[in-house]
């Protein structure tokens, strides 16, 4: 079993990275099972109250919406032979060394990202791409995601069914 980290902003558009990676692995007839780790940078702030009483589940409820979760389920159902598990997580460190330790702790084998998402700093989120680019001893690849000519409903679950 291998672990793939995908940098995300928890938008449906960011799942195009996952779809593209899984499509390539499927075409290569890869027999491996993958644990998919969808990760966003998140600034915990410096409020003592937030640091003491905030927890990851509360943060995930705030930044990861229902459509994103449903879209992950659809993708998992499309590639059951490749996906063992899909997990969403946040990284809240501020140094490359801390990010590399996170990669080691999660046993990450491959990292995929898209610079076109360019880290829209919303709801405390920050871009992981600078950390990924500086990380050493890990397979990392930038995925170019383009917007299809036709999107049935931007930001809605139907967006997942559009081929990239």
C-alpha cells in the first residue's frame, strides 16, 4: 500500500488533481492500492483560546463542505481497485522541516499539486506548494489542471463527472 498526498483547497476543482492521477494509474494498469491524503495548509492563528480548545474535527467541518465529501465518495467508487482510503487533513506548520516530518509521519510516497489553485487564502487556509517544492527525498509532481469548455454546474457535485 502506498500513500499519495494531494495538496487541496477543498474545492471541487482541486479534485481534478486526484482524478487525473487516478486516471493515469488506471491506464498504466497499476495494481497498487493507495491511501489518498487530501491536505490543505491551515493557519491555526495565535489566539490562546483557539489553540487550547480548537480541534481538527471542528476545523475540518468548517473548511470541508458536503459537496467535497460526496465528490470524494464518487471518485472512490469509480476507482475501488486503486483506492484503499481517502482522508482529509490539515497541515498547520510554518517550516519546511516540519512539513517533511509530516510527510514521514504519514508515510507519504508521492505528492501531487497544482499551482493554478494558487492558495486562495480563505478561512485561514494557506498554500502548501512552497513547502512541497522545497521538500526533499519525495516524489512530487505538478499536475496541470485546465477548466473544461463545458461545466454543468460550477461548484456543484456534477462538476466531478466532467472528464479532465
